[in-house]
C-alpha cells in the first residue's frame, strides 16, 4: 500500500534530525507563528546527545583513553553515518570498532579498535542468556581414549577477541578507576570473555589459547582443537588450556566422543 | 464433556486486566539503587522500568528486576513502540514486549503517544506527530494491535512537545480522548509534560487538564524539567527528567488528585540520578498528597 500524503510527516521530520546542514522542516512551527528552528534543535540535540551517551556507556574504556571531547566528536561522526537500526540500544555500536579503525584522528592509537571490540563483547556477555557453566571436574570421569573425540557446548556469554596489540592490558587498565601507567602496546594479546554467573570476566589467553578456544566454541572436537593450537603454538599446554576454559565458565556441557 | 466449556488453549495468553494497585507512589527503578532499596526493606509503592532495558536474553538486568519484583508491583513503561508513527509496528519488538508482560506480569503497562523509528533508523527520542483524523486512525490501529498482542489494555502517555504541526486539525486533548474512547486504552497523565507543553505552546495547563479525560487516567507521571530559550529568546522548557519535581507541577498534581482521585503516581528521574533517599523522598511527597486525599475521602464517606 503506498503511503498517503498526510503520513509523510515522519519522513519530513526525520530528514534533518541527524543532518545539521538541513533547515528545520517547514511542517513544524512555534505557537502563533513563532519560528521553530531552535525548537526543532531540541529534538536534534536529544537524538545526538542520547546516542553519544549510548556509545559512551558501551565503550567507557575507549572514552577514558581518548578523553570525552575526542570521544564525543568520534561518536557523532559514527552515529550520523550509522544510526541505530534497533530500539535496543545495548545492541548499538557493533560497527563502531571498524569505524574507529578507519577514523583518521585515531590512527595514532592502532589498538583502540580492539579495545572497543573487547568492550562490545563484554556487553554481549552481560546480556547473554543465563546458563550454568560446567563444574571444574567435568572431564574427570571421561575415559582417556574418549577425550580426543569429545565436544563442548559453549556458554551463551563466551566470546574471544584476538589482537596483535596489548589490548587486554589496555582494556583492564582503562575499565578500572585507578591511574593508568605507561603500557607497552606491542605484545599480541587475546581475550577470553565469559560470564559464568552474573559478573563478566575478561581473561588473557595464553599463546595458542584463542585458536584452541575458538575451535571448541565452534563445535570442533578436543583433539582437533588441540591439533590446531599445537600447530600454531608447539608448546601449547592442552591440559592447562582446557582446565582454564572450563574454570572460566566457557562451556555448559560436555558431549563424550566415540572411543578412539 | 460439556460442549459449552471451551478449551483453555484457544489463546496463547489469557486476556488480563491488571489488579488495581491503588493510590500509591512509585519511582523509576535504577539498578544502582538496588542495594539501598533492599536495605530499606519493602517499600509501599511500585517501581517502573523501561521495557527496552530488559529485552536482553539474561544477565544482571533480569536478576535485578526479579529481585525488586518479589516485594513490589512493577510498571512496565515502553519508550520505543512508535505508536505515533505512520509505519507498521515492529513485530519483533512487539513480541519482545509481550514476552516481558508474560514473564513479569506488571501491574501497569504503558507506552507513549510519540514515535522514534522511521524506516530503518531508530532516533532514541520521543518525536511528535500532527493531530489529524488520519493520524488518529493510525494511532488507534497501533494501540489496538499492541493491546491484542499483550492481551491487556495499555496506558497511553501524553507527550511533551517543543513544536506544533501546521497540519494539525484537532487539539491534543481531543485526540487523546478519541484514542481512549475508540481503543479502550487507559491514559498515563504526565503532568510535567502538560506543564512543559503549556509553557512551550502558550496555553494554560489548567485548561488542558480541564479538557483531559481524567476518568481514563490510570497512572500519573511527575518529573523535573530544565529551561532553555526558543528562537525569540523566550523561555523554552525541556522535559529533562534530571531533577526534582517543580513547585508548579506539584500544585497541578494536587488539583488533578482532588478531581480524579488517588491513582498510582510515578516520580520519573532518568538522568543525573540522585541517591536513593532523594528519590524516595520525592515519592513520599507524592504519597502524602495521595494519602491526604484518601483520608479526606474516607472522612466524607464516614
């Protein structure tokens, strides 16, 4: 059904909300013929300020690193380019890390986008479905010849963020309240994000750990995941790796494989 | 089996009418207040939440709401349904909203006479609409659809506005009265919104309230506002929800309670949120007005 002319008010009203170069729409007015430009600006301001605040709430460490003025300017560019498409604001900002990566003024902070990726994963873990994680001794009763074939069900909150920079250290320092000392950003760090009960936890994975965890989360068998991790990192400790993931609450159930 | 008895499975959710919670005052529920509220012990009033904040799958938000709900009625206040927009309601959003109603069985359910989504963009603000016969039809369709989805009536909230539409052909009160009459919805009367709009558009808040269908009001909102300047440098009030209720709004509230009787009343405070005792004291001030009216009613009845 084509839109009737009298319902074009939303299109006319919306057109200038995120575009300060456009004049206020002519369909609105103040009382008794008073002008409506500054009145319309209240809506413009509400939209922009509230969406910047939404991004700041999702990305507090990014804001702490850049400072509020830098962050507001960067967020304003982003939201004009990519306004939210869902009324659920905790889902907003998925494109913000990629935007930061190509934002000209953030090029001196090449790790900033990966910090944002951890923060986005943090919020996804926060809102993920509740589920009981595996107990620490979950694999104790499994026969050794069945270990290689077993698979694990990932917890709804588990996320992996890989980075060629010291992103976990930078994230942790800037989500806390204390002073941030100089950090060498050059060591590659991979993050494991979990929420075993109600608190989101971000852990640093050992070398090889991200590949190992990612394959298990994707449903590959323990044997296959171990082979991939060893291929990448020959001294990867498989026993410590699986114990660490279970202890972190990365899985909810174990499915024994066939005997080897 | 008696053929006259229809199976209970004819509808996925039974149609419900909320249990009246009476003339009690409540506050917005802010998670940072939860420890202080629990330390205080159960409050007499209710807590209102923005529905969208609980549309995630799990985690701390649901745990907080389940905790507060054990001892208090909940008011579920939607802010994004775009009832006032020309586009069809978002079915996925409606399903999420229905799920929350079924899960938490709120005492009150409300939405706004406003819109916030156009095409694919969500603007995160309560945007205004013209008041015409065509928009009235559309709003009634949307209210019908929402009430059918959640299987109970909603309370529709009057907006605060900064602009008027040249194409409007009816007053806001006539528009709202017609929506209530045609859809059977109740009304959420936001007295701060009335005060803000009256100041911004140069009408009398008392005239507006005299014309408002008070009998349909099932909840009242009170909030603080801020002041800016309009294009002519004159006062423009902003519905900011960032401070205490103004004296003028308290006065209007007393007038409304005297005429309408005691209805659930919310102190709405959404930014620059104070410590819990400040919010609790605002609710106590509203409760005192409600109680004074209810005591006077009891004396009359005696």
